[in-house]
């Protein structure tokens, strides 16, 4: 007895020393804790042990059954015992009966005992992952995996599944301000659609799970060695280095509502402040159920899960009465009474159409609950920008002659039926057998109906007869060539088979795109109807330079098929394709509708600028560049392209016109008020969310980087209007000429499961159908392109490998390549070693896709050290150059990319006169070693530029025979390494490194002289905030002819114009320009600084100043570049051209730089 008392005394002392008891929370008896409704599992640690106090299943730990806490004194949040694991421990319990894998709530208390959980770092270092809870369920090879853990200052709750495709769920709760030793409550909920996280009773966020979550609906909680409930059971390399306390670990058998979680926390809190326990809760949401012309409804969600017993009795009887008053910002009110009969109900208020605060005051008996929401100003609702009833100039060939639709580069000839009898592309037929709709192997007997011609589309109608059934069809052909086929089957027929079927001509079936190019070994491709996350969303048979034909679907409403069996079939060898919409015997309900979508490709001419765009050139020079990726270019939000009234002019006034590509995305963030207001109705359930940054102004001249979660808004709603309204504001802004392009990230064909705006609906058989956003996303792109082109802008889209010509085929540029960051992390030579030629020839090929392609490197995303190795970027360039694919500079080493650009620039590869002949099609220039491929450009001025690409892992010395295009002996130049190449009798020998390339040009071209008539603006450097100079381009002033750069200096002056040029050490460069100043005696100056790429090498600067006499004067600076020293290590010069003089206007014109 004495020993026992001594031990208890030691434990009490240890508890006092380890952590002070929290006085903020009430202490409850264990009997109260275990009596909670819907509780399935509880470990309170109150009895100084680790086994469960309550369990619907097994109570005893499977890993630590005999562990006591008497000598591990830790006081929990309520003054009773808590748990801190020792290194190597993993407290686990069998899950069967204790937790439901498909629905539930986990609530626990935690405290960081030797660190501040609210700080990102401890002692300047990251803490890594700190596990809290782990729920793992395995049935055979299948599993569900829930993990709750700390990382930095955040708590994360992850959902993982073994089912394909890839995809997970994650929510995050920041804990800024939580201190060492401070107990706080974490709650998480889950079902098969969503997960959510709470901190100290407050709802933080929720996230929809991928649609594949439905695949594990049959998975059970079983007691096997692989399945468990884990409390501080380590994962992600957590070894309990950091001391973390856990208390009152509880699991409930259902998803507790936000109100229940909040009230549970508040009942434990001694000092509630303004917080109070509520009998019920209200959530207010803006309502938008489609592409509406006005948004004027407000939804109130009521949660009655915490009513008193008497109120709950009234609710069950359907007699719970509530009085309400909705007060608007204009002082007007809506008053009335609701009656409820369910625990969760909603009510809709109309006439909520004014911006401002709306407050709903409600009363049930003596209980009053008030909730407010701010309806933002939404002037964009119902805007029609890009939706004018006209055909954009690019598609001016759209027309109708008889029953033939004429299109750019194509024509569709219709007969009596719903699909074309002939499709011509490049003047040749696409088909051996044209598409047909077959029912039980037969085609209905068609009779053509009226044809309706609108400006933007043509509609063919008609009927078909087959036995007792009638088929009514409507075929709509839009100006880019998309065919939208709708048909309705009447007569309630019994059928066993319905399919769409066609066979492509041999010339038009080189590739099968799904949208990923099919690279399977079987010549017959088959695939079941795609689930969410599936890579297969279309059938597109297509050939380089010859066109193709694509099919996709919006949904599978009224299809009758076995989900596990194929419905798509393509024979690569014969070109035969079919889509089986019905392959089981069925009696169709009357008036059963179906839909199919087709397009012949390409759908548009390629953009004017295709090569040597120098996008993202880090050397400056005023080229194309992407702006606002970090929310720092003066836009109101990160995604919408809407210029901020103050910040946009500040950040773009000195941008060179027609150079900015404005980052955006098909989605919004929580920084956009409309997205917050309409979140519930706009969300695409199951889509991913990303933390997007924006530079937010917090005071004059002061900014803070803020992050907001993205919202995957569905394009079936009015959200499209906000993008077009924002873009119109951008184009019509006084500085809108700075913009060349708008860009959409996240541009794919999403599957939406939202019932709220109609994407999830029931078909004639009562099946729940989910809709792909192909038509509504296409509508956004169509409007965006039409409006951009009206203002002379372009459109670029990004969506990894998800290119569908019905959606992205109208845009100017596609931006693939980012998808390889994981591959490159494993193998930095992945571009040559693993990405196949077929991918370059299809997914990266502008002559397949029908739009311009700009490749997005992924080397730097894979590993920043790859920036430092030229060989990895050269490996990438080896493949891109040999396939004539344009790249941007980002995430690749700059110098090799810039060197290639400069070479191609001086040979005028970007000229529309240039002809490219790819290695796999040309036979004019031969390589003695087949591993060295030869792609070449026939350039203006009779020049040739050869790309000699060796993708092999071994170097190669090869003989190149150019005698068929240029015989005799002459000197060519290997441009990449800048060395002469002697050609004898039309042949030369050259060494090409492994996984690399060489560029041979003849007759050799010179980059110089370069002449600028100052027809466009130059980049500007401002420097000091005290600079009061003004820079702009004048179209009316100039020396020999109109066009000049203008610099107006005020009292302080400062700043200059910038430009850069490539150099070769050992050469002499002469720079001259004309200038004129309004104040004689003022000065102009020029500085020439040495760089390697975009980095200054520190060589001596060439400088010169010249005093003005008030007339046009010539300025000349000669720069003999040393071949050695720091200048010898340089390959580029940065020019700084400026002026000084108070209140002086300086004109610059007729700039020339020459090389000797």
C-alpha cells in the first residue's frame, strides 16, 4: 500500500513537472464521455492506461495492451491524464466495429510539448511530419488510408485509396498562434464524397474526394494485421523526435455536423466570450444553377442536430416552427414563418439582387440564431462578351451550299441522315466508311427535315424509321466544325445494340489520341466507359498534316452497358472505330434521348507566330513573358485577368506593348468575393484545390504575400461571364495594349457530379448521370478566343496531356510538357530516353493538334539542380529541335535555350517563308549513322539550318551528305559551338555528343547588323523609387521617319531603356543611334555590360556620354570585346540607354549595332 501511494505521488509530481494543467476547459467524468451519442470508440487516457474506455469493437490495443501511464505524467486538456508516446511506440487498435471506413468523425486533443505548433520552424529548422492519427483499412490488395498529421504550422488530413487512377483528398488547417504546451482540439469528418477539418470547434475547410472513392464503397473494416486505428502510430518517417501529447481520442459512427462539433467544443470551454451554444445553425449561400442572366437568390441551410428534446420531438413530427426576417442592405425585409420536419433542410429567398450585407434573424421558441452574408457586386452577370452572334474572322469560310457545310480547310456533305455522307479535309476524304448510327446492326431509313442557318451554326433535322421505332435527330454544326448530334428514340422498342461506327482512310489514322496517344502493343484498342480521373475521354484518329476525326461524349445518359466491359473500340490497322452505347438487351422508355460530339481536325489555321517566340527570355529585351503567376502583376485576383484600378497601371506602364501573357485558370480562389458567395453552387465536386498566391496591398507601398485555396468552378454555371467581363476590362484598359495573350491553366475536360447546377441528373432509367464539362468549357474557350481576337490578342491553354480538339482546338496555343516533372526527377535524361517519338509527333505536334505549341520544360520543377547542368537542357532541346517544337525558357537552363533562339533568329527560322523538313519525312540530307537524325529548315536568303540530333546514350561521329541540296565544297558553320565546318563535295563529318545536338548552317548567317527604327517600345529600368522619369513610344515623332523612344526627365530623373544582344568575344561591336533633347546642354549616355546569359560577369563596362545641342545628333560607341578574361567568359551584352537634364524630353531613334 505504501509502495502504491509512493508511485502515485511520483506520478503526480511528474505530471506537474511535465505540463501544467489547462484551466480553460471543464473536466468531465468518464461516464459522461462514454455516454455520447453515436460514439463508437474512445481512448481518454483518464485511467492512466492506453486501452479504450469505450469500443463497439475490440477495446484492447493490438500493440501496447499492457502499457501504463503512471510513470508518464502528462496532464491533458481537462486536467486528467494524457498520452505521449516513447520512441518506437505505435499505439494501434483493431478497427472492426470501432470505425466505419465510409463515414465518421474523429475528435482528438493535442499539444506540442517542446515546440510551438503555430510556428513553421523550430530553431530555424523544419520539424518534418508529425503523425497524430492513422486509420487504415485493407481488404486483400485494396485499401483505404486516412492520415491526420502536422507539417510546419498546419494540420493535414489526407484520404488515399488503392483504386486507380491516381488522386487523393486533402484538407488543411493552419494553427498560427498555437503555442508550446497549448492544448487544442482537432476534428475531422469523412464520407465517400468529402472530408473536412475543424480547429477548436471551428469549421476550417472541406474538400470533395475524387470520384474513384465510389470504387471502395464495399471495402470493410476487418481485423487483420494490415488494418488498424493508429494513435501516434508513425508514418512519413516520424520517429517521435518531437514530443506531442494526445488526449480524449474519440471516433463517432457518423459525420457530425458543424454545429454539433462546435457545440461539443463550446460545452468544454469555460470562458466562451461572445461564443454561445446554439440550438441550431444557419449557413447562407448564394444560388446559381446554370448560365443565368441574373443571380438573385439566397439559400439558407438549417442544421437542427442539436435541438432540445422537446424541439427534436416537434421536428420529427414535422411541426418545428421558425419565424424569420431577412434584412437587406437597402433596409427592406422579408418576413415569414417556416415549418421543418428534417434535421437538415434548406430554404430559398428570392429578390437578393443588391450588393451588400444580408442578415437572417430566426427564432424557434426562445432560441434566436442570426446569420449574415455579404452579397458582392456582380456586374459581370449576364455579360455577352465573346458571345455576339457573329463568326470570328478566322473562321470566315463557314457557310452552307445546299446540304454541304463549308469550313476552314474542310467540308461536311450531308444527305438525309444525321451524320455527314462525306467529310473532306485538305481536299481529301477522311473516311473509307463514313460515320453511321446503327441500331441492331441496321441504319434507320432517314428522311431529311428542315435546315436552319444561324450566323454561328447550322442545324440539320430529320427523322428515321426502323421497325416500329422512330428516331428524331438534330445535328448542329458550329463554325469551327464541331458536330453536336442529338437524337431521340420513340416507340419503346426492345433493342440489343446501338452504336456509332466509322472507318478512317489509311492516310488519316497514323495516331489514335484518347487524348493521350495510344502506344499499346495491341493493334486493337478497347476501353470501358471512363470513370472520373480516367485518361480516356475521346477517340481521335489523326495524321500529321492530313487531318483527322474525333468523337467524345458529354455523358452516358440512357446508355445500357456493362461498366466492366469495353464500349470504345478502334482497330489501329484497319482504321475501324465504334462506340457501343447499348450492348445489352433493353426496352427503351418512350422518347429516350442520346447525344454525341464529333469534329474533323484541324479546326483552324495555325497562329502567325510559331517559332522563335523567345517566350520567357530571361535576358530581357521586351519579349513575351507570362505575368501574374504569383498574383503580382496588378490584377484583382490570381485567375480572372481583371486589372486592378491602382496596381495595374503601376506595374505595367513600362511594359513593352503586346508582350504580356496573363496567367489565369479555369477556376477561382477564395480571394474572389463572388467565389466565396457562390462556392457551394459553383464547385466541381472531387476536383483538386491548390494554394494560390497573390501580392496583396496592405498599406501604401506595402504588400504581403497571401495564399488562398483555389476553387474548381464548373463552367456550367455563370462563372464563364466573370472571365469574359474581366478580359474585356483588360482589353479596354488604357494600358491594355501591354497584353499579348490571356492564359488558362487547369483547362481540361472535368467530370462534374454536382446536382446543384444540374451536372448530376437522372436518366430515363433512373440512373444517376454525371456530366463532362466538354461543351461548357468549350463555350468558355469559344467566347474567350472570339473576344481576344477582336482586340488583337491571343489565347493559350494548359491542361497537361488533356487536349481535346472540341475544347482546345479553337485556341491559339497549347502549353504541354509540365507532366514530365516526376519522370525527370527519376531520370533527367527522360526527354531522350523515355518520352517516345510518337508523343513528340502527336501530343507536341502543331500539325496534328492544329494549334501553335509552346513546350513547358519540367526540368527545374523536377529538381532545381538540373538548372545547373547544360546537358539536361540539351537533352530536351535535342528532341524538341528535331521535331520542330517551340519551347519557353522557364524551368530549363537559360543559356542553351537562348543560344538556340539566337541561332534560329539570325537564320530567320521564324519567317513564314521558312520550310521545315523533319527527319522522318525528308530524304534529301543523309546521315551515315542512323542514330543522328537530320531535321532541317530551308530559310530565306537561300540559307539552310540543319538540326543534327543524337538521342542515343552514346556519342556519334557521322558523315552528313547535303549534296542533293548543295553540292561542291564550301565552309559551313556549326552554330551551337560556333565552329567552322568544311564541306567537301557536299559532305562533312561531325561529332554529335550523346543525348545532344548540333546546328549547322550554310551559307553562314550573321546576327548583325541589327537596325531598329524605333517602331516599337523597348524595356525600361526604373531603379530608385525617387525616379520621376516617364518612358513611352511615340508614333508621330522621329528622325528620318515617325517612330521614336521618348524619355521625359523631371526634377530627379533616373531610369533608362534596356536591350540585350549576343556577342562573340574577340569581336568589335559598334553601336550608334540618333538622339534629340529639348534642353540643350543635357546629356545622353550608353552603358554596355558583359553577361553570360542573364548573369553579369563583372567585366569592365564600356560607357559614353554626349552633350546635346538641341538638334538631332548621332551617338556612336565602339566596343572592342577582349577574347580573354571576364569578357572572354561572356556571351551577351546588356545596353543601358538613358538621358539626364531637368524637365527635358529626349528622343531616341535609328539604333544600329554592327559586328566586325
